[in-house]
């Protein structure tokens, strides 16, 4: 019995383990059946080096010390979860390729040349990447495309999002992804129909427009609603995030799904079996 538990268990490593997502991931991995947390690292010089990851993350001691050797994490793990920074993620992708490991990338803001490095590494590693790792948000994107295609231009599409007061950009990246999905469902490009930031004497709504509204306040983690409004009825698709654990849950699910897959680049749509945007 113990032997089979050993061989069936996916060994997971964390890079950037002391970060906000790193600690959330530690909690998620330890709470998920079928995987085990085996190694963790941080950038050299980080204050958390030498500490027990479980103690740091408020989980109680796990007997897992945070080191500064990313290569050792890739040697010890079958899959590594990476929510760090673009330059670090590129280095981790090279290590994943060299070791033939799974790399789940949540890091955002990669430049095109950094993204190309991930593609190069994916010839020898399984790389799953998603700018939003929430299962619910990825489902919402796929549903939005499908509903937009079914309802057609008689239904006016408006996308409303709300985030905490510290967010500096608007509309959110997820709102724009929803807009792209809605536009794709109608067979148009978002940039040609997007209506952002209405104010003052705007004139009547343009036919076929996809409108955006951004609300900011308090500590809202993230809420998105896609409204399809027609004379006499309205369809609304909504997702509400209340905790960052949803991103960790998606990442762990991606790692478990990736086990045994051939080298290549994948995203959450692949993991969930959803049609591509
Ligand atoms: P954070 O700053 O709290 O954590 C990042 C951690 O990575 C830090 O502890 C940092 O020291 C560590 N790090 C940097 N370089 C490293 C290296 N070379 N080796 C090891 N560790 C290294 O940030 P966060 O809020 O946890 O977010 C991290 C990234 O994840 C950001 O890019 C953020 O946008 C992204 N993110 C993505 C999703 C998603 O669903 N895809 C969700 C939340 C955050």
C-alpha cells in the first residue's frame, strides 16, 4: 500500500515559495490528495532562506526548509509551480527543460522574448501557463465566447469589473480577456468594437460595441460580469473571486493534469478541456 502511495504521488516543488502566491500554493499542495510538497526555494539573499515553509505559511512545521538552489528543486520534484517574476521564470523554464520536468507558470508580465524562451524550453518540458489560474475565470471566458456566438449582435455586450482600491490598471486583464472572447464569438476583433471609459455626452450606444466599466473600492479580490442585454431580457455571466486560493487550486490541478503529458506548451483551457479562445 505504502509503495503504491509513493509511486502514485506527484512530487511538487515551489520556487518563490515565500511570496504571497508561494505561501498560498504551499497550503493548497499540502491539502490536495495525490501530491506531496517535496522542495522549495527563494531567490538568493531572501530573508526567508533557512526557514521552514510550513511555519512561514502558517501551516505548522512541514520539515521543509526554504533553500536558494532552484536546480535542486527541479531535481527533487516531478512538477514545479512558479509564481515569481519574468526573468526568474525564464531561468526556471531552462531548468525544467534540462531536467525534463513539468513547469506550471502563473507569473505575469513576460515580454515576447521571454515568452519565446518558454516555447524553446517546451520542446523538452511540459509547460502549463495561464495569466489567470482560476478555474472559474477560465470557464467564464469559454462560456462568454459561446454565449456571444449564440446570441448575436441583437444583444448588447457590457463587461463590468470591480477590484480593490490598490489596483492601478483598468479594465483588468481578465475583463479584456472576456472582451476578446466575446468578440471572437461574434467573429470580430475586440479593438475594432471596444468602448472604454464612457463619460459626458457620449451619444447613443454604437451597434456591435463591447463596453467596459471598471469599479474600484475596498478589498475586492476580483469580480467580473458579462452582460448580454436585449429588448425585454438580459443574460448575465458572473464570477466573483473572494480569495487568492483559487489561483493556487488551478495551478495544482494543472500540475496533476500535466503528469504524463508529452513536452509542449499548454494552458488552463487544455487542463479543463475547454475550447480555445
Ligand atoms: P510576490 O512578490 O509576493 O512573490 C514572488 C516571489 O518570487 C517573491 O518571494 C520573490 O522573492 C520570488 N522570486 C523572485 N525571483 C526569484 C528567483 N529567481 N528564484 C526564486 N524565487 C524568486 O508576488 P505574488 O503576488 O505572489 O505574484 C507572483 C507572480 O504571480 C506575479 O507575476 C503575479 O502577477 C502572478 N500572479 C498570477 C496569478 C495567476 O492566476 N496566474 C495569480 C496571482 C499572481
